[in-house]
C-alpha cells in the first residue's frame, strides 16, 4: 500500500509516515515547500505536484492546517487524480468542502472517506455524509489532549525559551 500524507514533512506527518512504514507501507509526503533538511524523508512532493502525488496513493491522509494556502486545496475536481483511494481527513475541515467529498465518492475517485473534521462543526444533521455508506465519521478526537501533558510541554518550552539556544518542542510554522 502507498500512503500519501498531506502535510507530511512536519512532526505529525513524520509520525504518521513512520507508523505506516512500520507496517510495510510506502509513504509519500506532500509539503508546501521542499523539505529543508535531509532527515531521511523520501518521496517528497510539493503542492504544485499535487496531481502526481495523489495518482499513486492507495490512502490519502490529510493533516493539513487551516491557512490561506490550504483552504479548499482539495475542493473541486482535485481528487480526480486519485484512483479509488481511501481519503482520511484529521487535519482541518476547510481543506475540502462537503460537495467535493461526495462528488469524489460518487465518481469513484475515492472509495471511502474517514472524516474527523468538517468545514462546519458540528456536522449539520442534514449533511448527506451522515448516511453515505462509504463514509465513516469520527467525533473530532483524532488526538486526545490531557491537561497534565499541556502543562509539561508548556513548562519544558518555558525553560527552553529562557535558555540559550532557544530550542522549543512542537513548534508549528504558520507560514508553511
């Protein structure tokens, strides 16, 4: 199986990729810009290569943030480059609109959709996604966050911030 990770060069994307590789899957990664370091990431694609990236994927996992560049990135006919892939969205719901998901399912561009996030949350009762036989809806809990974990990360980052050099954990680049 080939797993494509949209947002695959960040820490979460690398974790998803490593997990897939541990199960013997090949991993493709899509990033806004080429990877800046040679941390062993293979099969890197950039956004301008999105159709080629999607063509070879059996599973497409979106962990993209909501930015001006990612909003509706997958909407319209973008998923027509898929060839019956499973689409999983655990990033942000506004990277694809509901009509585009339904169209991709009906056209056979994707076989199944596993959706944890939506453009409108909670997902409205009248949404056609609720009863679609090839859609699995999860309750937006792709990752549990516990207060003790937040405190630990914050404390570590505060200590690191006050030290030299300033090396913070879990830094998110809002520009990428």
